[in-house]
C-alpha cells in the first residue's frame, strides 16, 4: 500500500542516484492502518487463553531455571571464598 503513494515520481528516479521520497499524509496513513487491521486474523478467546497460559508457564519455568542457576553459583562462590 505504501508504494501507492510514490506513484510516477519513484519510477522516474530509478536510474538517478538517491530517490526523493514523498511523505505520506496523516489521513492516508490512518486509512492504510485501518486497511491492514482488517486483514488481521484475530485470535479467538480460547486461542488467546491458550497463548497466554503457554507464555506464563514458559516465563515461570525460565524464572525457575535462572533462579536455580543463580542459587547454585551463589553456593559455589560461598564454598570457594567463604
């Protein structure tokens, strides 16, 4: 969609060094955003709950692993220098 805003100007500048870019106006930007949001396949409530649960479980597992490694390194350092 963003290429629609360039039109003929971009085609003329293809062989000439740096192409000049035309700015997109706010109204066109909003229309493009709305058009892209209409293409989105939104998750169902069940999918959203599943994705959230999986993410939270993953984070909790990673917190456990990092905490365990941290605790083990702490105990090891105390054994060496304590």
